[in-house]
């Protein structure tokens, strides 16, 4: 497609020194009318008005009513008309015109108090309607259109039946995987080779927090294949969830070799945790993370809004280090022996809610939780 020009836009504002003059009236007569604030007779001789009525310039454009003194030519640095030998007639050289729908000019005026040149600048204020795309409706319509197109595919192509094209997971938490199953049944008359394929500009066929087994396969007529979908937010993906860079939403493209594509949406909600939060955000959290609205966490992660005075160190780091200082200074191989997964979950819940009970778990689990917390930040203190 060729690049868009000015005329191709919905709304156009044209402003500047258009340099149209008044040459058919004596400068003395023009000045007399202007001093009387009687601009209408002078504007009849305005070159832009004349050519605009003849539609030789700015056809389709509108200009508001001119109720201010001519903007040119003044002696620089003053409000006096041109005193040079040329003795130019005052004129409205500086103009603002517009074209488009949903546009209403509220003011149109000059600024005579500005004396930095031989012109007086002009300004205008507009009320303009701007079309905004509703992202949620757009996504829903996009999905509906794609599914309708899917139904119109040739019936003689390889065909399958997927038992669910909208996979919805329950609330997901850090380090707690969830699984769902899909059934792909060959309802056609020919064998089907299927594969989940990458979407345009995407590096992988699914998001990093999603795993599909098997992602490719071969189904004979009348047979089926069970697909396992696992969602798992770990130290690599948690920081993106917390900052709002990613969310539990993906569209999978199930491609049939020689046939149509089937679109499957995967959605869910993520319960934000201190794991995956940046150090910059954690030091500004004076309450447990689950008591902070998701929008506020995103603001903290993106260094926006009024964060208030920070802690010297994140309270979650302090809790873990203090526990190890009190109970594990003499424990050998403290950071070498792994903790228990169920205890890591208990420690995560304790840090995210800060209950009155003591910190749960063995010292090895607490030590692993500390390393995991430092690893899971967007810019890890401990490299992978």
C-alpha cells in the first residue's frame, strides 16, 4: 500500500504563516477599519478568503470567524504597524484551518502581547472526537470472526473435533502448576497430521508459562489424541506477570497438515506474589503483596505514581535472612541441600500474607526460598 498523505487522515489541522495578503485596499483605509474593529470589509479583500470561496485552495477546509486584529506586519518588538518604505497593509497572514468530522473550534485568537517578530501568533482550541478501539471487544470480535471463518473451511479437508476451544484455568500461583486436557478427535475420512504452530512474529507456538504435550501428532480416522496443557509460572515468567508485561492469555494455533487451522484460547488469572517482584518495588511495599491492588503493583514495577519512602531492604528478604540468622548459622551445607516444595509454597504464602504465625518450613526450605526470591526479580541479584 502507498504511504498515507495529508488528505488520507480523518482530521487535519493546517496552521502557520500562510502569507496571504490584502493588496486591493489602501493601507490607510485598512488601518482605519482595523482601528474601528470593523474587520468584515477588510476580510472581503483577504486573498485567502477570495481563493477559498473559489475552491482554488484548501477545498473542504474550514476556518473559524476572525475577530482579532491583523497579525502582520508590525515593526519588530512593538505593536506599531509597518513603518518601512514598503508601508505594507495589515493582513491576516497567520491562519488556522481544519478539515474532518467530529471537530468543533472553541476559540480562535491572536496574541498581540508577543512582540518577538513582525507577526503576531495565533492559536485555537478545538473539541475533537477521537475514535478509541475497545481492546476487549476487539479481541472478542477477532476471536469470533476467526472461529466463523474456521467453520466455512472446505468440508473435504482433514477434519477434527476439539472438545474445548476456550481453556480457562483457575487462579494460578507462583510455583503451583495446573493442568487441563484437550481431546482432538479425527472426525474426517483421512488421517490427520496436527501440530501447534507459531503465530506471526511470535518466537514460539505458546507462551513461556505454558507447556503442551504432545504438540504434534498423527491421528487415524475415528481415533483421538489426548493433549495435556500445563500452566506454570516460575522465576522466569513471574516478573512479567507482576509488572503487567504479560498475562495469562494465549491463543494457540492448531494446524492440520493440508487442512484448516483451529484457534484455541487459554486464559486464567494470576495471583501476584513477592516472588517475581523487583527489588525496587518490594522496598516500597509496606504491607503484604496480596493486600496491594494489582494496578498499584504494576505502578510500582514501572516506577510510576507516589511510592512513598522505601525500606532499606525488602521486608521479605529481611524476614528470611533474620530467620536464617536466628536458626541456621551453624547448619552445614545450608544452601546446598534443597528444601521441600510444599514448604516453599507455605513460605511463599507466609511472605505474601505475613500472618501472625512463625515462619514455616525447615531452614533448608527457607534458604532455598531466599535464593528463589532473589533469582525471580526482573533483574536477578543471583544470575541463572
